[in-house]
């Protein structure tokens, strides 16, 4: 059997680097596309070079391409020179807040870049499986309309039918998204359309908080990673609104890649799934601060800002029922405590290396 080939965009990022490692271990030839735009978006703290260096050290069949997904001619050239069986599109401008400073760049990367990849797939490898990493921000602030009750450390859904969280039936229009949410919604709809209209094997994964030790967390993106970074390295963390009781579900990058792998075994055309940590991996900001302090032994210096981030979710838990029903072999394998342990260990090692220089 000929070896299979996977293309992973954003290959130096959190999910991209996890996917490179995973599919390299499975015997795939892995092509990565990444031009370290995260550093342009977020400065040195967003630099993903360490992930690229690690991938080059540990993989057997990884080829890196320093390409910009906005460059249609370069993408076309890559697709003409290679035959891909699987495309995992993770590259993005990922920040809710940053997008308002760079709306054109945000839209070009998130929407136009996605269309470039979909069209290249249609023209050159239409039988390939295409997975698009979308976001729960496509729902805008519609999830905030669900009745909530205030508990001691978190907001919680009031109605029993909402207990498992937000399903794919939540509307994506007539809401306040943030510009990032709108650019990702554009890409999300185009990915669905290529799947449904052209009959391509396209899966759209609307991610909750995707996390893990490979995350280059910054203040504007990467909640858990940045929270741990501030606790370990010092500085002040800002909590924006909702009394610090806003809730997020967190999923380890490995479990995201396992979901991608399951979809690839039995793909569907233009299907949409919410992918996150679900109820079991949900945590509020106040609870996360307490957990980090307990596990790291460090006191986090934080301040409360009464104004919430525009269009931000109060309580968001991904309802995983649809994906689990379609792919019963998949489940969450890495719980919150292990996620925290890995991120704390990684940031501690980074700090020790810096201090040893």
C-alpha cells in the first residue's frame, strides 16, 4: 500500500503540530504549511518556532513549507506538485480581540485563505478528506440568550435540557460575533458549501477552548496557557467581566486530533460538529485560577475589569452528542487535571531554561 499524504496548515500551532506528530506516527507523509504569522499577530510571545524545531527533531516524514495561505498561486503550486489524501486546515488569525485592529488581514487569512485551500482541493484532489478547524465564535453571542443561574464560582445553565451545552442547532446569524467570529463564520459556511454543493468530504469542527502544552498562549488568545504562563512567570492577569464566573470547556489538542482521525475513517460531506471538552472538562475563570494556584503552588496576581469582552460568551459548553453519535469510538481521554499538569510542567521548564541562560 502506498503511503498516505496529509497536508496540515498552521502546522507549527497547537492543533497543527499535534496533528503532524500524530499522523507522522501513523505512517503518513506530513506536509506542513506555516509562516509563523502568529508572531506577526502577537509579537515574540506568539512565536511558534519552538514547535517547528521540535517537529523537525522528532518526526520521520515531515516536510515544512513556508507558505502564506492567502497566496493562491503558491497554494495552487503546492497542490499541483503533491497528491494529498487528507487536508487539515488549522491556520488562522485566532483572536477575538485582535481582529478589530486588523479586520482586512483577519478576513484574508480566515476567509480567503480557507477558500484558496478548498478550491485547490476541488481542482487537484477532490477525493481528499478536508477538515476545517472552525470556532464556537460562529454562534456569536447567541449562547448568552440561554437562561443562566449564578452559582458561587460559575454561571450555570438553568434548564435541564441545556445541561450538556450548546448544540449545532444554535443559530449563527443575527448575533454579535466579533470580527473574528464573522470571518470564521464566512469560512465555515464556504467549507460546508464545498462539501454539500460539490459532494466533497468536508468536516467542520467548531472548537471550544482548544489547549495543551504546545500552545503559545498570549493575552488575546489561549486562555489556559496564558493563565498558567502568568502564574509561573509573573505579571498580572486581567479578568474581563461576568464576575470572573464565565465558563469554558477545554479540550486537549490530542483529543481534537483523535476526532479528526475518526472523521477521516468515515467522512461525510459538509457536516458540522461542535468539538470541545464538554461538560466534564468545563471550568470557570475563578475555578481555573484556584486550580492553577493549587497545582503550581504559585499565587496568581490578577485584576478584575468590570467590562466584558465584546460578544464574549458567559457560559459555553460544547454539546458533543452529535459527534459521539456519528463516531462512537471517540471520547475525551485527557481530563482537566492532566491538562493543567502538562501546561504547568511545560511553562515551568521554559522558565527554568530562560533562567539558566
